[in-house]
C-alpha cells in the first residue's frame, strides 16, 4: 500500500498553477474575519459595561432618593444593600442554574433560566436583609466601642 502511494506521489505532476494573489487574498480574508470577531467582542463588552453602569446608577440614585425621602441615611443604605444583593444574586442564580441545567438536562433552557432568576431574587432579598441587619448591629457595636474608648481618654 505504501509503495503505491509513493509511486502516485512521484508520478504526480508539479503544481504550476499556484497563484500567490489568491493565497494573499485568503490570508487577507482570514485576517479580516479575525479582526471582525475581535471588534464584535469588544463592542459587546462595552455594551454590557454600559448596561451595567446604567443599572448601577439607577440603583444608587434610588437608594439616595429613598434616604432623602425618609430623611434617614440608614434607610437609604439599607435600600442600597437590598437592591444590589437582589440584583447580584439574580444574576448569580440565573447563571448557576443555567449551568446546572446544562449538566443534568432536567428542564428546558427557558424554564431553567426563569427558575434560577426566581431563586436568585428570593435568595438575594433574604441575603440583603441579613446583610442589612448584620451591618446595623456591627455599626452599633463599633460606635459603642468607639464611645467607650473616647470616655477612657
């Protein structure tokens, strides 16, 4: 078998129709495709960052407005913690449940995303409430400790 292939290769005529222009066009096309894909990735990343910035500004301004309306820095900060933990856990819950469903294939993709989003919303709200409570207790403890230190000095 190998003798047959060697004989075919030796008897094959030399390719005299290699066209350098067509090869250059192929390389230029490949470079153009790679640059286009890279540009699309950069544009998508910039758009995602822009969307994230808009969401962040909206959540921050909401917490500031709540604080001004209720005339309480604490309520504005609590709103800030609740909004960001809910948004963060929604993204994490959706992504993790989607990955989990890709592994086990229990539900359709849209159903897995919606279940992950719901679980993320609920867990984010609970996490936000717990964090707000812990920060309130920690700040009261630190304030009390600072007051005691001032009394000593």
